[in-house]
């Protein structure tokens, strides 16, 4: 009986060991591409909420995934020895380390990648937070903005990895603009505004009424004057036509008598 139990325990143990071995082998096979692939690290700092982003979140370049988020922490935790501890970015920003796995970037040398980043950052390359609809999930994207309206933020410490500035997300900008509009509307005295509009409308009504009366008063004389001008113009035209036909009418009341050759 004991021999039978020992054989059963042996079979169970063997099965467990084989299963663990297969699992480890599968992890090595399927994870080897990620474990041994070349990686370039960059870092950025956000001064806004990065809700929805966590370690492993995809990082895209214009919609194409090129890496993932390696680490997230407070900037003050990573750079504790900064001389300007009261600096806003150092005190409040979020540190994000990004692993770039795309061969387009990993095949470059360190100097080549640094030169490429410097050129692209000057052209507006920034890291942005992108929210996907109403799901609440987000990802990071490297895209271009206007470098004049979104200049790169300068840091007072030396980043451990390649530094790419961040840009405010579209959702945050919309929220800030909406808040600004609400603050401006809050300071408007709508009651006084409507009262002023009522006063202006009443004043315009009185002006329109007086204007209408004035036009009615001058309407008849104006018509009479225009008719007189028309009559004078017709008379002048008739006189001109008559003078062209009979110029003597301008001097004599009638035609001069015909000449008698015998009396000359």
C-alpha cells in the first residue's frame, strides 16, 4: 500500500516539475524578443495629470507604437540632489521614463540619436498625453507642435537619459480654456447689461419715431421743389430749342421786316 502511495506522489511531483519547466521554457521563448532586444531610454516630465498612464502603457510616434512606459515617479524622487528644490517643475512634475524599442531609433549610435533628438525637438517634437474616448485609458505619443507657442521646458538638473520635452494635452487645454471663459463670464453683470440693452432699445425707438416725423414734414416740400426743378429744366430745354431755330427771338419780339431793295 505504501509503495502505491509513493508511486502516486512521484508521478504528481514529476508532473508539477514538467509543467513548471514548460512554463519557464515558454516564457523564455515568447519573452526573449523583449528581453534581448535593444532599447533606447528617454525621459520627460509632465506638469499635468497623467491619469490612465501606467508602467507598460504604449508609446507611439504619430500613431505607430515605438515603445512603452518603463517607469513613473515624482521628479523630486528621482532627482533628490537638485539645487533648486523649490522649482515648480521639480516639485510638482511627474517623471516618466520611456523605453524606445523601434529599430528606427535603436540602430542609431548614441551620438546619432542625440543629434536626431536635438534637431527634432527644435522642430517641435514633444511627448503628449492622449486620452482614448470615454474609456479613461491613455497612451503617450511623440508628435510635433508649433515650437514658438510650445517652447521646450528647461530643467535645472542633468537628465539621466535623453530628454524630450512634453506638451500640454488637448483635453487639458480645452479644460483650461473652458475655465477661463467661465471665470470671465462670472465677472459680467448680466442684470445691468440687460438693463442697458433695454435703455438702448428704447432710445433707438424714440430716435426712429422722431426721424419718421421729420421725414413726413419735409416730404411734401421736397417733392414740390423737385417738381419745380423739373418744370424749370423743361422750360430751359424749350427755350434752347427755340433759340437754335430762331435766334432773333432773343432780341426782337417778332421777326424783323423783310428788306426792300428799292429803299436801299
